[in-house]
């Protein structure tokens, strides 16, 4: 009994219909019937009871199904791993993610694991203050960060997820009573100091000016992690824009999040060092590209 015949038998044992088995496996119904007859002849007994209305497994058929199922899956897994080894898609992808952002695209990670059974993804936390540092030091293989990224040594890959923006405020702040706010509200408040982060990158999150041209101050505390940001907000030392996923996972005592209704959506993309584009990185980029970006609503809830 060859592998294709085993597949035909196991599929028929599941659906109990010759026509549907043929459709699922993209073969003719005659091919299915021939395979089952050959198997029964080789084994010396009936595997299925057939009538004009029903197909049922015999006791012999049920025993064979149970005995073959686990071994068949093991063979398929072995073949898949061999193909991945031949293509170089093996091992663990070290993925740098800010905060709990990985929870937003967990379905993409699971898709990758199902598609590449010999591979794994290891999530490592990175911080906005040194967003590309671990990537350049070779401590991670790729990172997920908001666009745009215009660094000459880095490749900006496909979008992983897209979100609106919220403003992180302390409880009791006057803006916290609103259903949403505008970018035009930002100049009146103290924000964080981004230090020497690239303007094209930090400006996508905290623009230098409002749509009407008013300057948004960037003189304030200089935190290095998002948890430090939230602590400063809770202590009433600053307010700050953040991706809407902060409202999804970033609950923090004394901090509230209000949507910014006129801020354009931000796209978080897969970023890697151009000189270190490995088969693993390409494989995860393909999964992200095929699925399209995960979307979050303005309040940070995963979109349907």
C-alpha cells in the first residue's frame, strides 16, 4: 500500500463517501474505488460496507484506520521537515517586539508554526529607545516596529499590524473625559523627549507639528521603555501618544487612553538587516504578506 493509497483510505474512513473523497483529493471516483478494492484484496477482508445509501467502516477498517493514522501524520511531518531543511527554513526566528505587541499578531505566529513545522519563533522584548540596537548587534533576526524605517542598512518588510493612535493621560486629566481628541490638542501639554531617535521614525508617532502647523513640544522626561512612559504619565509628568494596542494590553494604574481621531493609522512592519536576510526571515515575511496586516479598532480592540 503506497502513501497515496493510505491517504485515500484515511480520507474515505473520515468522510464515508466515495464522491466527496474524490473531490477532496482531486482524483476520480474510479481511482478511489480501485484503491480500496486493491487494499481489501491485499489484506484479505472488507474495509467498508457499501450499500446504495451508506458507506460504513467494518471492524477491520476501523482497526486499520486507528493503526495507520498516527504513522501517516508522522510521515507527513517528516517529509515537511525534510523539505524545510532542504530550503534552509529551519531553526528558531528571534523576533524583537516592543512590549506586549506580540499578542496583537499571535495568529500570524501560529500560522508560521503550522506552515513550517520544523521552525519556532522566540519573542524577545525590545524598547523604542533602542529599537534597532539588538537587530544591528545580531541579538535578534528581525523586529516589528512602526513605519517608516529609512535606515540604509535595514529592510522594511510587509505590514504585520495596523492601528490608530491614542493619547496616554493620567486619571483626572481634563482630556480624559472626552470620547476622542485631536492632534490640535497636543501642543498644550508636556510630552516625552525622544532624544536622538530618527526624526522620520519618531515623528510618525509624535509629530513635530499639528496639521495646522502648531509646534508640539518635545521637551520633557526621557524614558527608555514603555513601562517607564506609563509610570511618568501616571505621576502626571507628561502625556504621550501611543499605538492603539496600548489600550488593548497596556492597562496601568492611574493611566487612561483616549483615541486621537485625526491621527493617521500607523503600520507596524517586519524589519531586518538587509545583509542578514535569512530563509527564516523570508519565510515569516511571506506569512505576514499572505495574511495581510492585523487591524485594531481605535479603542485597541482586535477588528473582526
